[in-house]
C-alpha cells in the first residue's frame, strides 16, 4: 500500500479543503457524466413531466457545485439548501444517504437518498448550503461544544440525536416511538423525519431560527430569533394577531421598533413567504396583505427572509445571478439611526450617523460623565428610585411600545418615572407619556418637537 497524500476525488466525490473546512461535492462526477454523453455544452430543452405540477423560472445559479461541508466548533447540525427551487414537489428533494450503519462513511446524492437508522461519527459538524447562507441550525438556541467529535444518531425507535463525548445528548428531535424511518432534506429547504408511509413526523420548519424560506409558513405566536454577538440582548420577529413586528429583548423587557398592521384592523392567522412578497392571511386563509419589494427590485424571485444578527433589520432576499450572491430586495428599516442598536445603550445616533454618548451626572463626582454602553441592574437599578432626571431636547427613541400614560403633563410624566425603580427613561410628546426600562434607540431629530427623553443613571 502506498501513501498518495490527501485525496482529491473519491468515487466521483470531489474533496475541497479550504481554511480549516472540508467540502464534499459531486460536481466532478456530474461533469464526467455530461462529457461522457457529449451533453456538457448542450442547450436546455423541455422535460416531460406531470402537467399538473406548477413550475417557476429558476433565476438562481446552477446547483452543480452544491455539497456538504464540515467545519469546526461548535458541533451542531446545520442545514443549508440549494437555490434552484423550481417546484415545491417533495419528490424533487435533495437528500442524504448513509452507506454504513456503523462506520464513518457519510455520503450525499442528488436524487432519492436517505439517512436510515444508525450512528454516524462526525469529527466536525455538517452543513448543506444555499450559496453559503445558513438557513437552519440545531444549535441556534443551545450549542453543543465537543473537544473531538460528535455523533449524529437516528435511533431504532426514531429519535434523531446529536451526541458529544460520554454519550451526552446535546440536541434531539424527541420523535422516539413515532415510527420514523428516515431523514430527508426537501427541495423547499425543509429538513424532515418521515415514517415508512412518507408522513412527516418532525420538520425544521416547525422550529424556525432567524431565517424563513420561500414557501415556509409562520403561525400566530411563532417567531424568528436573532442573537447579536457580544450582547445579552436579542431580536425577535413575531407574528401577532393584529400585526407583525420586530422586537429588541433585554432581560424581562422587550420593545418593538418596527410594526406592520393589515388595513381595517384585520386579524392575522399566519404569514407565508411567496416568490414575490411576504403574504399575511386571516383566519379563513384569505390573503389580507402583502409586503413586497419596490417595483425596481422585482427582477428576481424571493428566496428567503432573515433577521440580521448584527442590525436586527428584517430583509427579503433574492439571488443575483450577475453578482453571484444574495441581495436584499426589501428592508423594513432603511435608516441606520432607525435601528435599536445603531448605538450602544445611552448613545444617541446623530444626523451624521455617528454615536454620541449621553452625559450623566453622577453622585460620586460633581461632574458630567459618560456611561455609553452600560446597562442598569441590581443595586444600581434600585438606586433609581426617586432619582433626578436629565432632560434632552431634539431627540426621540425608535422603541414604540413603552408603557403609555395619557392625559398627564410633562412634569407628571417625569414624576412617574422618578418614583418607578424600573424606569430608566421617559418620553413625553403630544401622544402622551411613555415609560421605558432601557435607554437605547435614541436618535437626533431634525426639528424641535415636544418629544423629551429624560434619563438618569446612578453610579
């Protein structure tokens, strides 16, 4: 036996190593088959199929280079999917197949493939790609960290598990005893567990993360959640009975910073991302509203919706074949200063989109200090009872649902905040008095309105 070095192609599967990752692709095999039958440069022709199947134009890139990629920590099961989505028919699915129920052999094929019962030892975790956009992750809310390798196991009783060392189960589907026979990745991007009759027993669409795929549905009281790096706050996109909204969450409080309500106060039952927009439906499954890109942005079909983990902005994305990447066709918020975390807490987003810290008078020193980025908790929060207030002119907050009190004066609004140990800010305007438990999303406004942001921070 002779050592030939690192493998490049095995059984028609190309192995690509790049920056600590290993990708498996069948592009080499596909090219070989096409060239063998002299079809590599052939033009597209009609394909006989069921006349009842509705197809749409494919404006994405060819899927010849899609495959599996293994990367480093944390060890989670992540799903990426392909951009061709010509139809939502389940028999056109991309699926996974295991060639061994005991070994470490993991394979992928484009047509009918499955993962059946067994344990699959994976040194690093696997991904499927939508042009390198992650669309679902088992570790979105709770990651499994391992030192060496993790094991993905579809047990004989039908439970899909991700396990670390000493058989610690870091994630599971909870489908034991439901007759699960195989794992499939459908052409819709939905990862499913099905029984021998093909009935879905578990699906990733029921456990959304921060991305919603074309054709996916979100019911009332479900949400997408996005986690900014280096912050204990997080964003949510929520489907409510009277609206859909974006929220920023901090501890026990949360505030909306973007909302969309259907006309005539119609109730929302669920939403679905279509090829041309985000559709809202009522209790009778009638479409009552649509959020769609501007007409100048409608050249490409929508592929997914996402809540950005850095900005918290909501975007609808389509694929640009010219640029070879996904681009936003619609954004809920177009101004930097309209984002809740454009600046750190106790910061003001100015006309120039720069951040200016609110100057706070402290008890320990008789001067104005800067506390940009600090949050109030524990003893500091208790010291806010009956505190003084700092009044700021020419600013407002993008947070929309502070506790509202009507028919009170500005002075009474200030006193209410001073007596409330949980109040860190109050805004007074013609619309009323609004009490807030966090100070963020503050931005400069172009004209001097009656809005007042009154802040106090105790050292």
